[in-house]
């Protein structure tokens, strides 16, 4: 499992690093993302993960998935 609670900009920059830490079938959980940036992060990580529905709580979002 890889869990990151950081803003969208570092999640974009660190995508290859974060992806490399997660094994096939492993869970990815990303939070600390503003709700209006969640779809972009979801789309970016969907290249390597089967993404789950985005969860929104107020202005914050959680993006998660399982590595392909």
C-alpha cells in the first residue's frame, strides 16, 4: 500500500516514484487534494492503476486505486 497526503502538484511531479513503490495488486490512496483537482490526479494515475470512485469531503478529495 502507498498512502500520500500531499497536494496535487507534488503528486503530479512524483507520479513515477509513487507508482514504483506500489506492487501489482497493491492499494494506492492519495489525499490532501482539492476537490477541483481530483479528476486530473485520478486521470493521471489511471495509466497505472484501476481507479476507484473519487471521494469528496468538503473541499478535499481522496483518490484511490489498485495497481494494474
